């Protein structure tokens, strides 16, 4: 089951199966799959790359922090922002 929160239901519902692969809006999901979801949707992450996620997430966070720092700087300019974005490529 996958939901954004706990909800008590007063309607008729019953579990018909579990532990079997399903396809939801074209995304095939099987038991043991690693999923990431947010308000934009759900993705399945291959288990082969799962160990790399913390490192890559840290790199993305650091890159975004540099951009945010320039934007919050008192001497912000579009040119400085463009330079930071170009340097991160």
C-alpha cells in the first residue's frame, strides 16, 4: 500500500492479493523495489545504484546551496547567478 497519509475509511475495501508485481500508470512495481515519491510522482530506483544515492544527493544539495547563497547575497546580480550556474556544469 502506498499513501500520503493514514486515513480511516468507512467504505467497503478488502485486500485481494499481496506480494505480487503491479503496474500503476505505466510504472511496474514489484516486492522489494525501492521507491521514491513526492508531490510530483513516484519513481523506482534500481537497487544496483541505491548505495550511490547519499553521495549524489549530497552533491546536488551542495550545488543548490551555492545557487541559493548567491540569490540571498546582498550583492546579488543576474551575472553572478549565471556564473555560479555555469561553474556547476
